[in-house]
């Protein structure tokens, strides 16, 4: 059996961009001038329940002011260095081999792999050289006798400890990592030093706007309806009902813009339009001047991605855990997921019970016949603690819940905070892994601005025969330690 496609859910928004007779209360279905009035319900029925989708950043992040067009921060690099896909020109059995360093660091972050700098290997350091060929167990341990130089930044000579010499043949891809050093008595110290391996990231805020308008003439026809809204407000509203929904929709956009924002690519139509003042396409747009780095964009490029659907068994989750071991190894993580992903995790955990396949005994129950059966789980531990939470944004059919191509099923977010160097403050600071920075100063706060213009409804700012309620915010989201996040998508 399947859910019938008809009747379906209503995908048409309740608001309009222009004032029409159906925009306002009373609408065409409530006419008060007829001789015989129909029986009407004055209270609005909440057919879709809570319609807002904003809650994610409120749960996992924080908001703090910023006074610049650009937000920059530094994140720690790895303490130890490992080079991958290195090759030797020497044959099997040579006592010392000359290795070409690929200069691609094994940092488990594809966006940060590769460096133009000289390989950070020094004379006297001891290394492990391991064959990358699947099924191979060939390995050498050696000491560096000739370090990379400015003239040969990617070549190093390694003398082997084994009597049999080099175990791998020429041109075989190998990994090299440092495990220590060894020097003779009475010798000088290590030549050279290594600098801290920091990564600098940046993001820019975007300006988000909305507006509600009602004409003065429409404000003269008063009709009331009792409502209850998503933020808990209740009572009787007239034309301001649509204004209230505009406000709720704008608050949703404050969050969804931080999730979905992408930077404008060089030469793109969006970059051209925005850099031409928003009045049409101009010259070829320059990259990174418009748009912003949203959470999905950052995690998709600098974080971890589980593609091909949802992990539905422990083996799949083990691969996720093994990747997290190679990252920050955050102890507690929260998976914000859509309904299907939540079901898949419930089924996976239920299958671990010996009676799960043929009964309903899984979970913590007292075997009370009057007890409601709980078929869901709130979390589990396997190496790390994983908690799951349904994410309304991924279920809402008017938002991500209606997307098929490139669908996002969930996002794993590390709990807690991390230490970064804040270039605005000029010092190390504790920051949540996800947080929002908004433009503000002593005289201007652009976190959430609203003001009324026009000549109706008490406004006295212009000769426009209408009341306009304006909304504005300027903000950016900072995703710190993106290598600790996981994006689950099809």
C-alpha cells in the first residue's frame, strides 16, 4: 500500500506580493454586507499546525555582533605531518632511496589538501614508509639523510634501517610520516624548524530584506478574526495578520539563508547582477564579492559527505565513525535528520535486538500490556554518542522536504564549542561550531531591523497612501571545524 497522491498537501503560500481582496481579513468568503449572513467561524483553523521551519541555529548556535564586511578566523592544522602518494626512483634492495614528495598532506579534508610549500622533512628525522597498494604489507623505517631544499623542495633521501634495503619498487605510491628522530653523540641539534600549520577561513555577511504593504483605503474596512500564531501570540487581528505572517516568514529566511547561501562564482549571472547595483546584468561579476558561505556549502566542500542515501546498518555507521576518528574525534554529536532518515536509524537500532526481526521487544519496556509501544530511539553510542533530532526544514514540502535532486537527508553537528583565533578581537575565543555574526556598532544594530514608512496606519514618513512594514538583517554564519561535520545526501 502507498499514500495516494490525491488529495495532496497545499503548496501555495498564503501571502501575496501585491494587495488583493483575498489578501486581507475578511476575505471574499466572509462578506458582512449580505442581508442574510452565513454561519461563520471567527477563529482561524490551524490546518498546517506550526508552519515555521526556523529552529536549527537557535538550538546549536549563538549570535554575536561583528562590525566588518569580512569575518576571518584561523583554525588549527594537524600537529603531525603525513605525506601521501610519494614515489621512489630506487630499486628494491637499495640501502637509501631518493623519494619524491607529492606535497599532498594527508589531512582528511579534500578542500585543504596540497600545499605549494617546501616539504617539512628534516635531516635526522625517522620516518615510516608504507606501500599504499591494496593487500600489500610492504613497509620500511628509515632516517632522513638529505632534506628538501629550495632547489629541490620535493625530494628527500631516506636511509633504511632494514638490512634488506628498500622493500618497495620504483614508482610505487607510498605514504610517509614522521615518528621521531635519532642523532649521534656530540652532534649539533636539528637543522631548521617547522611553523604552525594554521588555516585561515573567511565569510561575508549578506543583507536580507522583506516588506509588507497595505493601502490606506483597505485599512478603512475593518473586519476581525481570532488567530493563534506560531510564536504563541493569539487574539484578534485584521490587516496586520498578513504583516504578522510576513514577519514569521522573514524570521525563517534569516535561518534558511544561512543554511543555503553560496558564494557567487566569477562570471555568474548573480555576481554580475549584484555587482551592477541590482539593476540588471552588467560586466562579468568577480568571485567572492557577493553571496555567502552557508552551512551546506561549507560542509559539502570542507567537511564530510555521506552520499548515496542514508546509512542503514552498523557497517555504514562504522565508516562514518572511522572518518570521525581521523578528524576532531568530538565525543558527542547530534544528527538533524528528515523523517525517513530517522526511521532508518530506528530500524537499524531495532535490528540489534535478538527479537527485533519477529517481534517488538526492542527498547526499554516494562512489558506492561497497557503501555504504549515506543518504536523510536533518541540516540545511541558506538564509539561516540549520537543523538538524533527531527529537522522540520528537511520535512517541510514547501522547503527541503519537496526537493528530489540533490536532496539533503541530514546533518551531523558536533556538540560543544571550539577555540579559534578571532581576528576582530585579536585573541583566542571560545565559539560554538556553528554561530551567526551580524553587523552592529554602537549606533547601528542590523541583527533584526524593522520600521514603518508611508502615510497610513499612523506612519507619517512619505506621501505614499499606504503603510509599509520593512524588515532587514545583515548576517553570516561561521562554520568552525567543518571537518567535524557530516552531510547526508542522495
